[in-house]
C-alpha cells in the first residue's frame, strides 16, 4: 500500500506525518498524533463522535476522511478550542448546563455546536435540534444539550453580561 | 456485523482532469473515484474491494456551482450538498433540489458529500438524485477521447449500476433553465430525520392558467433504481389539478411501483403511503414550489 507524507495543522500546531493510503483522519489524529479527544464511535459517519473542524468552522466526520487527502489542512479538535487557558463559551455552557454525562460524544458535540453557531448565531430550538443531527448522545436525551447551545448563543452575543 | 477496518488500497492523487482520465484508463474496473467519500469509505470498510482509489482532492476546476437564467444550473463534480443548501439561486429556481439538500443526511455529511457522488452511487433512495431526476439534467462524462452528455433519464441502469464507463469521469451536471410556470418540490418519509429515506418523491410541474402543461414525477425506494411514474405524469399533463384528480393520481401510484421489504420499511407500507406522498409533494409544489 502506498504511503503519503503530509502536513496537518492541528490546533494551530504544524505536524508532519507519513500515513498509509487507508489511514482515516480520525486514526491519524488519535494514533499517530495523540489527539485522543477525537473519539471513535460508529466508524460510518452516523454518530459524530469523530467530528473535527476543517479550516475554522466546517464540521466533518474524521472517520470518513482519508488523512492523505487532507495535506495542508487546518484541523481543530475539541482540545484546540480553549484560548489562553479559558474554555470556549460553548465548552463552558456545556459544563454550566450539565450537558455532559458520560462525555464520549462531548468533544464532537461541542465542535458541532461551534460550527452551528458560526453559521447561525441565534438558532431557534428547532434549528438547534436539526443542527445537532449527526451527533448522537445516548445519555442526556438532548434537553440539556439544547439548553447549553441556547446559553452559549446568548453568551457569545454578550447577552446578560 | 462486518469489520470496520478499511481494507488496503493505493490512494492516487492526480492534479488535473487529464491525469485522472489517464489513471481511469489504466486501472479500468479496478479503481474507484473518491470525491466526498461518504459512501465509498463506508463501502471500503465493509464488503467493497478495489486496489486503486483515485481522489479528486487535488484536481482544480471541479467545484463550480453556477446559475445563468438562459443556461440553467451547472453543478461540478466536487460541489457538496452544503454548497447547494447555501445557494440562493438553487433555493429560488430549483426548490425541489434545495429541499432535498436541506434534509440530506447530517451537517457533517452535507459538508463532505457531493451531488454528483450521490448520482454516481445509483442508490434507489438518493434524495438529491431524486430531486434532480424530477428537474431533469444532463451529465457530462469525460474520457481520454472526449466528452459525451447522458441524460439522467438514461443514467441509472439497475441498483448501483450506471451508464458511466469505467474510463469516464463525471465532470458536471447541467440542469435546464427554469421555465415560466415551473413548480417543483421534494418530500420524503424517514424514521428519524438523519436516516435514509424509506420512501421519497419529487415533482416538477409546468403550470399555465391553473392547468398542468407537463409533469415529471419521480419516486425513490420503490424499485431497484429511482423511477419516474409515466402514467401519473400522463394523468397530470393537460389537466387542471383538482382534489378529485389527485385522488385518482394517488390510486395510480401504487400500480406503478414495485417496492420491496427491507430494513427501512415493508413493501406493503410503501405501497400504502406512496400515493399519499405523491399527492403531498404535488400540493407542496403548487403552494410553495414557484421557481422565482
């Protein structure tokens, strides 16, 4: 099998690596580069545990992306959201609204919400729920997550500060 | 459950269309084309085996999505479902396609999956493919010796099988310009919204003075490929669309489809709801499907 030398910028850090053709972006991040905050769930693009952001705010499934096709891309994982030791408002809203139970879906879910709020900073509940499709949580029943998204939307708009 | 470890293959990363065509000519059937990859990579984790995967990632000039009132819509090979959702022109002039793209899979998959990939997959459930079938369109298939146009009407031959030859790359799809009085819509039924359709329908109607001049009615998940319903189209063509006519149309639908039992639904259920779904999509086209 062919091998490919690529460079990924992950959470602002340039990383060089060599991957076989069939290496997924998810495996490259977890196994080769140690970004284990990105999770393996279903492996078929349904659960969203492997969600990462490409070039800022576009959410994709790491499990359905070949690492070798991403040479030069900028990737954000959940570990890259905090700035200067401060959690991203979406992360803080997840904590404050108890939107985390087992936590396995949380990294992908948080990234998905960052993407959602970038596209639509003031979503309705329906827009939040359809925006969260593709990120499955088996613990919370989503109510707390929806509340966290609404809270994050308010915080990012500066409401109540 | 089968293994989800992706099998071995060589990933090839050509940097131009001629380079892609050369690789396709070399490898013929032992080669798959990778664009979004949301179907292909899942297949490679299950039962699909191929030694070469030709990625379009580095090929320029395939991501054009453009609309011209006289030329219609042109969708390049790398245009994603998310690009369609973001396009005001698609929303305005091709409501059926926009509605299908809007509910397609999940946000992550919409950001990656391509419209042409959906067509190449030749699934009898493809939502965007179905909307485009109702709207009509021509695919540009290119190989080393030239380009040929193939109508979507002639493209899907059987489950997973298309008129594309193994040395051809689908460069783009051209959808005809919107016509006066054209109305279109898409509807589907699923168990949960991110599920694949258990049944879907799309129409494009040309209306003048309350009379339907011509109709294209397409339906998915009711045969080995997406199908059109010629008898229903004939009933609608030249007729005023009344509640009585829609009742007759609804009854005719069940006679034109050959659904099966599968994991998402039963033949019996599909036959029962098909007429209702067609009636619903026609009403949606008439009320909200204006192409301006």
